[in-house]
């Protein structure tokens, strides 16, 4: 949906002089128009057989697959992740659409026995109606897909506000669904300032809101939704730990911690931002990590040989640099700091760069690098004298989205399942990564409301009607 507001330009963070996409921002009045269009279209869509709804998603998946290389390059230029990651994300969005397209072949409800003769009890599911979707910049097509696809296949209409820094990829997903035959009014795209999210959650026609983004914004939107009795689903960040125990395969662990911490420039809610390593192998582990970081090339993400691109904006990079400086002022010890393109020019007082080099800090318990989600390529390290202390340090956070554990001992792995209060636990693999057929979401203050993806998505995008049926 086109906006009537201020001009909007999406720039390449690796080459800020390059404009990737241009348009105009939506304004508050557009929210009302979008909600009206969604309400008008939703009733007929809900009456459409679920297999027909799924067929639209399958056709959209095919369109994304066909254009994955093109859209992946656009994603790299707009958001800053590497070409390989951008193409992979487009293909993941297609995978999610295709998974949800098969929802019609799964159980649609439940049948219970009744204590009364001649009666059956059925539990059926109905769409919420019109749902709002608010998505972040860091996965500009995959995260929207894993919200919008289940919303649509279960019969809801969607009003979607993506991050304004990634308008082009939002348009590409909307174009794929429109080209696949999604009826007009079923997906309404509002590209504009963050205040539109507040306008959306306050709209009297809203039946549910699914949000991924910062903790502060998420809590504000959750409060607004709760005040009006609107169901809310939120994924609101993480400060994820990787635990490397003394019996771990250190080469495997070094590789996976590298991937978890520095892929996507650390701009993942599931990124490894804390490392807890057993004291007796800490030096050996860090000695394995350093040469891998030396080979980790930082540069223009459209170059296939580059491992890590810039942050999404120069201001985001400035925030990460400031946090690292604050951690050093608090006493953090720099274990590793790479070199980013343009670092010399930045030190000389030239225009700030969106590039931040991979950085590893050994920190204390109160360090900003240990406590706060920096959303950049910064890994905070602490040492543990025992398995119990390692688990305690990993739990030393208000967040509980994801964790990674490296051990060869199955008993220790099973102990971690009980000891670590997280929504996702990886054993001997990086903390990032989630498949579309299983629940995704966090514990503690990382999540709010029903989980996302897999069968869990149905719990948010539908409500139940219990039917007592007598012949």
C-alpha cells in the first residue's frame, strides 16, 4: 500500500551513496485504510477452502525460489548480510511458505468423547480475523514469511509494518503473494516510521498482533495490546550464551561459535553474544578461535568471498562501537579485534562507517557487553571452573531465547535441558538456526505469548470453538 508521507530512501550500508530503493512513507491515515481493506477481504478468504489458500502460498514459494539469486543480491545490498546469507534467506522464506501451504493436509481440529450418551465433542478452529504484523530489519523476508504465511493459511487478513530500513525486500514478498493470486486486501503493506506500529495496535479493528523486534518496543506494544484485550505474540531479543565444556571438540566448537557470533554481523536475536568456556580449556579454545577470525573477511557483502558485511546503518554501528568502548572503560580485556574496511578513514575523522570488525572481549559480570544485547559482532567471554558454574553463568541474563552447548557427554547435555531456561537449545551446533516445522521463541523476557512456526503458529492465529454435538 503506497503512502502519502515523507520520501523514503533505502541505502546500501556498504556503499551509502548507493540508493537501493525509493518511495514514500505511509502515514497514520493509511493504517485505517489498510484495516478497512483487510476487514472487507477477510470474510471471503476465511470461507475459501484451506487447500486453496495453501495453493496461493505454494505458488508464492515457487516465485521466490525462481528469483532467489536476484532477491538475495538485493537483500545483501539493502540489509548488509552476505550474498550467500541473503540468497539463503530468500530460499528459507520460500521453504516457510511451502510448509504452511501444506496445512490443509494436517489435523484441522480435535474429537473428544462425551460423558453423555448420543453426544460428540468437537474442537474446531477459526481465524482471529485481521492481524497486524510488525517485523525487524535483520531478516527482512524470512521473519515476515513465518508470520504472514500461517496467518494467511489459517484464514486471517494481514496488515504488515516492516522495518523502514528494508522496504525493497518487503515489496518482494508482497509481490510474490500478489502474483500468486492472493486476493486484494488480504495483505496490506505499510512502510513508514515506527509510530505506525502504535497506530496499528491501537486500531479498534485489530484482532491480534505478532511482533519481532527490540525489547523496549515489544513491551510497549504488548502493553497497548493488553489494555485492549488484543492477543499479542512477541519475540523480543536475546543475550545468547555458548557453553564450551572441557570435554568438547574444540575445533568444532570454535567453528560453530564463530558462525553463531559473527554471521549476519551478529544482527540476529539468536546470535551468540556470550561465551562461557571451561577454565582448563579456555586458552586452547581461544587459540583455535583467533586464526579463524583472522581468515574472516569483512567487506562488501555482494562480494562472494566476503564472510561478514556491515551493520544495517551507520548509526547502528556507532552504537556498537560506543558499547565496546564503554565495556573497555569498565575493564574489559580485548582478546581479539579485527579490521573493518574504512577503519583508517574513520579513525582520521572521516564519515562514520557501518562496518564494525569482529571483536572478542573478556569481561566481568556487570559489563555492558555481558548484560545488554548489542546486536553486532561482539562476543563477551567469561571462564567457568565447573559445569555447574558454566550453567550458572549462562543463566545470568534476563533473556532466554537460545543457547549452545558443546560437550561429548550425553548426561551433561541432558542436564543442560533442565538447567538452561531457554526456548531453543543447540547441542554441538551454533546458537542460531531454527526449522519451520518446530516451535520458535524464547523463555524469560525473550518471548511473550504463543511460540511461532510449526504447529505452534496455529495457537496464535486461530481460536477454538468447542462444539457439543447431539444428533
